[in-house]
């Protein structure tokens, strides 16, 4: 006797199949990043090493079903955000070189955590260097957030969308917090009279 899977099992499998995937999380740079001071007349460019530019973080989506993986393109997103902030703060050019080294990224406790090192060079001399270890606020739908709603089931589309949106928001949070802090700290270093 030939055994086949019951039609209900096949239907569930085919309905769930599109959800068994790797979801890529990446953000375009902000169109108008918030920078508190007026644009400098200095020129600047952002430089990230290849390992930082291509850095990605992979995590499972337990709240979105065990078959889901989320690939967060941290490096490419940092490049776009840093260039957007730099374009808002400085004229294009190479008078200042802003080097950014992405040291670590993780999603824990329902929020993203980003560790970066910044170095600013002017005529080959270091004028500013600082590390930023930033955590975003906890977001619903992310692992480790005690307030997240748990969902059970592989075909729960809502939880996939919720996790994806929460990851986008927490990635945006750490990018804006890091770069906003950096540009606020850098401004007085470039213009000592404003201290």
C-alpha cells in the first residue's frame, strides 16, 4: 500500500513555504539627518574599511517561526547613514577624513547594540578619536524583549512582518544615536572658539 501525506499537511506546507526564508534587513540613508549646528565650510569624506562596509549580522527569528533567518546588512547601512550625515554637516571633499571602524553589532534584550570607533584626520594629523557603544530602545517582536508578544506557528505571517519591522527600527535607532552623538562631539573639536 502506497502512503501519501494527507492533503491538509500538504496545504499547510505549501502555504508556509514562502515564509521559510532568509529576510534581508537594510535601510537607505536618511534624507535629512538631524544635525544641530549649521553646515561647516570644511570638506569631509567618510571612509570605512572593507570589513566594516560589508559587515552583516545573521540571527534566527524564534518569534517568527524557527525556519526564519534575518540577515542584517549593518555595514552597508552604516555607509549610507554616515554619508548622509556627512553630506549634511560638511561640504564634499577630502579636507577631513572620517574613518569609521564597525567593531561589533548584536541584537540582544530586544534591541540593537552597535560598537564603532571614529577617527578624524586633517592633513594626516588626528584631530578627533572616540568609540561609541550604543544600544537602541527595546522593540516589540525581538528576541529578549520581555514585552514582546510570542507567536507560535511557522505560517504566522504577522510575526515575520513584526520582527522585520522591529529590526529595521532598532537598526535605525542605533545608527542615528551613534552618528548624531559623533557629529555633536566632533563640532566643538573642529571649532575650538565655540566651546
